[in-house]
């Protein structure tokens, strides 16, 4: 008997919220359609001249690949017409994305990274779209304000990611657990393949870019040594090291297998003292997913979902995964005065 599809799952979910008017369900369904369109282009990236650079430079100073731009355009175009948003923000756009005049608006705010890990496209490595949904706080009769986007992660009403790889999979939460849906391209439906995902309480894998060791502080060096040194850790053997360099892929493996992913602050780039990952479009949505699957997410010491945002593209160190390993890391950072 085929599993239910994501649309049926969202309707069942909506019925559990008596006051729900179906707007969040509609928002998510429009997002899901965008993921199907992006997945189609990603799957043929090797065949069509979608690879290569547009020559543009995004707000992060990175060269924009065509699939990045395409994914960003698909999401902005479709979500502008969803009729339930008052504003959006994208990792690819420097400022707030307003809903064009004349388009119907609503009470939700959408923040996304349209195609994270895009530097891996040519190598056929998994990449993904990460999304975060908030409810506006400003009064409904005025324009959306920056404060509607700069909300703590605890305010998110839904979050998740779509990973494009050997199969396309949507992993998301609306606050009642985490569920995974695998796209069946033959019928164009996301089918419930991983109901009620829970991260293992502890794992055997740590994931960090050790190429930056010389830029880390002593706390981070002690953390990584704990995973590598069987006399220091409580596993009795070294943890395995896995690092893909695509956040969605590294996180997805951590969610399914357990263990920990870390992108700490480092001294590599004085302009990015808090590391490379963005709070609003990467850390917050993945932190909501991991907490809903009984995992933890910190900036090393403190809960990601309680970090107070001050700017749209604010970066934050990220330590995320199984509770056992995240707590070990938190204790080491606390010992160093974090
Ligand atoms: P580094 C991809 O560019 C990305 O934003 C994330 O997907 C990934 O986790 C990170 O950067 C990898 O960064 O510095 O290890 O190459």
C-alpha cells in the first residue's frame, strides 16, 4: 500500500489544529511545488548548460552558479504569488524581498537558502534548499518590517530542507515532530518515507572541516581532539570523520545516523569571526528540525533557537546533532569560558 503523500499528510496535520485556516498548508504546498521544479533542473544539470557561472557575484561575495540563480528565481516567483506572505529573505539577496504591489499578501514570512552547497554541483554531490517560516509580528495593515524577519528561531512555525541527490527528499517540521518525504518522479509526488524521524541519542561520526585547524581557538581544538582521541572520549575508539562540504548533506547524514556536525568560528576571515553559516537561513531551520527530532543545536555553548538576530545575513557558529555529543561539546566550551 503506497505511503500517503505530503499533501495528505499536511491536511491531516492541519485537521489537528482546529483554528487553522489552511494558509500554512497552502504556503507549504507552494514551496513543495518549487522543490519539484528545482529538483527537475538539478537532476539534468549535467545535461543542460545550467552549470557554470553567471559571472554575477552574490551578497556573500561568492560566484553565483546558474542553478543557484534559477532556484532563487523559482522560489521568489512562486512564493510571491502564494498570497500568504508579507515578505521573504534569501541568502542570495542582500535585503528583504517585498511582495510586488497588487499581489495578495498574508501573515507569514519565508526565509530560505535556495541552493545550499552549490559549489558542489559539478561533482554531483548532494545539495539542498533550506527554509524557515515565521509569523509576522508587525500589524497586518502595514508593510512587513525588518523586525518580522529578525525573530529568534523559537518563533519559527515550520522549517526544513529539500535535499537533491540520489533521490530528492523533503525533511520538515511544523512543530509536531519531523517527517521525511521521498519524491517519486514517476508520479511527481513526495511520499511519506520517514515518519516521525528521531536522531540517535549518540553517534560515532563527527563532521568538521579540519583544514581550518590552525584558525581554531583552544576550545575547538580540544573539542575535535575529544572525538579523535579514544583516551579522551567515552566511545573507547576514535569517532569516524565525515565531511562533505554541503551543509544539507552533512546534516541529513547526522540526522539519520547520529553524531555531530560543527562549523565553529575561526580566525580565517576577520569579516566572518562567527564562521560561515547564516543564522536565519541555515542554522535556525536546521536547529528546529533537530530539536523536533530530539537532538540539540548550539553555537558551541548556547541554544541556537534563542540567539537574538540583529541583521539579515548574520553568521553564527553551529554545533548540531545527537544530544550526547552536543552536550559534550557544550561542556568543553563552557570550561573555556564561553
Ligand atoms: P567550507 C557550502 O558552500 C556551505 O555554505 C555549506 O553548505 C557547507 O557546510 C559549508 O559552506 C562548507 O564550507 O568552508 O568547509 O568549504
